C-alpha cells in the first residue's frame, strides 16, 4: 500500500512537472511568435514638431514648431519644386522608411543634402541667400 501511495504521489508529481513543462514550452512559443510578428510590423508613424507623418515639411524659419509653408509626401524620381522662399529654411522628414533629397542654391551654387528618415535639415548660410529649389522623396531608407 505504501508503494502504491508513493507511486501515486510520484505520478502526480510527474504529471505536474509535465504540465509545467508543456506550459513553459507553450509560453516560449507564444513569446517567440510575438517577437517574429512584432519585428515584421512597420515602424510607428511619428509627427515631428508640427509636421505630421508621412510628410516632408518646409518651414521658413529656424524651427519646425510653427506653421510650415508647404509639404510633400509623394515618392518621385524627380525633384518637386516648392514655392520660392529664402533663408532660413528648415526641412523635416517625418517618413519612417524613405530618404529625402533637398536641392538648394546658396552663394550662387547648387547643392544637395540627403535626409534619412526622421531627420531635420536647417539652412541659413551666414551672408548668403539660400533657396530650396527641389525636394525628392526616395524609397531607400539610407542615404
């Protein structure tokens, strides 16, 4: 009788251990699945200053908290021309996966700058006029 009681108790212990092991394995599989799906989801949309996602906003100021004077959000293979403004100019890229090429003229010469996702660019050369002459949004995520 004592041997059967011990086996019964041992059997319960073994069953409890087995249940805990299966429960832990199931929890591990669920956690791994959550990580796989969590990594596959797109990045969260973000607003930078007063510029909402997924825009590229241009400000005729040294900050990006006031009102922007124009914005772009279409991916193109060419430069889109913003309304003409002179310095200072701030360009904000709220896009999560796209770069922005800024074409501008300063000191009579043409330049370009590349903004990675979530970046801001400020142009105000001392003693020279600066005008943004084009904005191009491209799909690579790095410059």
